[in-house]
């Protein structure tokens, strides 16, 4: 009974991280695109913001191609998952999260609203804790994960916290 309860708690925690992530991204993309509010940034910030968004989309796609069948939005590894350490995963342990953060920063710059910056900060906090949760599960599934994590930064290449 306790094992099943533990599984439900872990599953609920995973869903909470994912729901927060997608609600914030949904708001940034669909509810507060600056062009709809009339408050969008102009000039350089708009160009930088849209460029970061485009780079982020490419980065997410490249990251997804690297881990293909192991890809999941849930921070719990699939049963048949293989540990991805190649491609962008050579430089950071969570390149998709890094690019999602970059997308949110780009959205905030392009939108120019303080609320968007606040949502981006909340998203970064959510993704940090989601990555901690995910790494706990990855360590349980893959014996090589601890060694990989020790030499590979979490979100920012060449940056050790």
C-alpha cells in the first residue's frame, strides 16, 4: 500500500511541475504577446526577444532529436529510456529546460510587460525544482547519471553553480 501511495505522490509532484510550466508558457505565448496588448517592446528589444524565441525553438527541436524515444514532458524517465549524453546534452544536463527559459526571456523582452518578467522568474524556479526532481529519478534509473551530472552543468554551458 505504501509503495502505491509513494508512486501517486511522485506522479502528482511531476504533474504539478509540468502544469506550472505549460500554464506559464501558454500565458506568455497566447495571453500576453505584446502585439495583442499594444504594449509590446519596439526596436532592439523586440528583435532580440524574437531572435531568442527562434533560437530557443531550434534548440528544443535539436534537444528532442538527441533523445528521441526517451523524450517525455514528465520528469520521470520512461521505462525504456536511454540516458542521453550526446549532442547538446554534452554541454548541459537539461538543454530543453535551458531553451524553454530562453524562450520565456525572449517572450518577456518582446512583450515588454513586467508581468511577463515575473512569469519568467516563476518559470525558472519551477524548472529548477523540476530538474532537481527529475535528476533524483534519473539517478535511480541510471547508475551512470551521477558521474554525468558531476561533470555537466545543469542549465548554462561552462557554468558551475
